[in-house]
C-alpha cells in the first residue's frame, strides 16, 4: 500500500473529488469508472480505496457538496430581499437555473440520485434512514483521511431552507405546513424535464416556466387585502 504524507493525502483527496465532479457531471454515475477518476488524478486504481470505500461514496460526497453550494448561493441571493414573495421567487428562479445548467443539481433534485446512492450505501430505505439523521456535514474524514458516508439527511426535499417556517410563522403563506410549501417549490423543478420534449415545445418553454413561477408565488402568498379572519381560516 502506497504511503503518503498528510499533505499528499489532502491533495489527492481534493483532486479525487474534483475529478469525480468533472466526470460525474459529464458522463453520469454509471458511465464513470473508478479507473477514469484515478487516471484523471494520476494515481493507481487501488489507491482510490485508501480514500473512498467505493465509487458510490465519492459520488455522494460530490452530490452533497453540490447541494451545499446551491444552498449557500440561495442564502446569498435572498439575504437582501425584504418580502417572502420575493424570497420565494428568487429561490425558484435560482434553483431552476441551476437545474437547467448543472447536471449534478438536476440529478440531485429532479432525478433523485442522492436517494438511490444513499440506499445503496446503507442498505436501507432512504426515508427511514433520513428520519434518524441530523446535521448538514457534506462528509466525514476519519483519522486515516478516508472519506466515510456523508450525512445526507433529507435536504433533497429543501428541508434546510429556513424561509418556509418564517413565512408560515408570519401568516404570509396560505399553507400551514412548511414541508408542503417546500414540496410545492421542489415540484416546480420538474418542469425542466419537459424542456425540449413534445410536452412543452421549445419555443414556449421560457414562457411556461415564467407563468408557473408567477402562478405559484402569487397563489402561495396571502393577498395584503385579505382580512385576518381569512388568514386564519386557511
């Protein structure tokens, strides 16, 4: 077994994640081989397993890293926004743009890749496993600098977004359950699947997406003219 200095291990670990990100985004999980990743980094295939237990473990780290980057981007995007309606619109626009442009984000939120890989690694039903997890760390490195399975939780359902709780607490949302609000926001991402298909002709896709955003945001939030009794009779 090759011996590496701490500095080399840190470098190789980072390079494996970068190579995995590049190849998984370009070719997908199934078409990317461990040998493709190690060739990109310039190490032997056997050395890969000093850093990750499996290709699935690396893929899960890449996906959760992408997820964390997206939520940081969303946090920045809404930091100066004053109204919940504008927050919801920005969250939808930002996430939809990422789903269209970033294949890993699409696989994460639309195709449910993180669920499939997490089930393969843990041998359990994702929903059961997710209910026992907590925290948002993207991965855990043991004393040998080997990456163990990251804690995925159930963030693929947008549960790390704090805004829905804040909206419901202020009675700004017509739906009482923040998880339903998150589900509504996430379900809108699936419109991207209809792009360039007979379902939505390409010439009208942008208008369809725009109309959906407007309809969801307008319908989700209570009109300022509503009375307090209307708000509490939801």
